[in-house]
C-alpha cells in the first residue's frame, strides 16, 4: 500500500496579502538550510486509519506542540512528494502559539558514531507570504500554493 501523509495548511489574509503557516524540518540535515527546507505540518496516516483529517490534526499537534486551531478545514487535494502521497487540508484562520514544542526522533549522529541523539521533528515555524513560502517549501510541496490560490479563486 502506498505511503500516505496528511497535512494541515493554515492560511490567512493580512490585508497586505495572503500568508501560510510553515514548519522548518528539524535535525542535522536541515539545520543550515532554509529555501527548500520547510514543510506543511504533516505526518503518516497510520495503517487502517480512515479519517485523514483526524490524522492531519494529530500530526499538527505533535509537530507544533499545540492543537490546530478550530476552523472549517477543507480537503485541498493530494500531492506526490518524496515518494508518498500527501493529502492536504486547508483552513483560513489565525494561529499564534506561545511557542513550538515538537515531538522528537532518534538519529545516529554523527553518522557511524554509534551515538543516538534526539532531534525535534520541527525546529521553527511561522507565517510566510505566498511567494516566499513557495521558495521555502520542499520542491514536492510547492504545488500546494497553486492549489490554494485556485481554491481561493473559486
């Protein structure tokens, strides 16, 4: 069965333009990268899990350290990225957490050192104007911006 992830795309109109909420991927590989190193808050849909929005909300809470805001989430579409299918749910809402407290993952670091270290899945997050967000997102997630613009135009 193909790997599926579920993601939340928060967006807001600031009066000066639309912004989206993105998360910077944690760990040593992404530490000094910016453009192409940000993602929608997302995670795997567990085997047998049928409600992908519930999965997206769970993963958002794990990566941000606080629940996603109560909002009218709409399925934006499915996108292929990094060998998986990401189903994205979007909502227009504001989000201003006191801080980010992501869950962590274990990784042997430095490589072949035999030393396991814990790293946050997300080490930063914030609001970005659409064109900046397009640059910051991983290549496979960049089409999400166009899908959001198309949905807003309808």
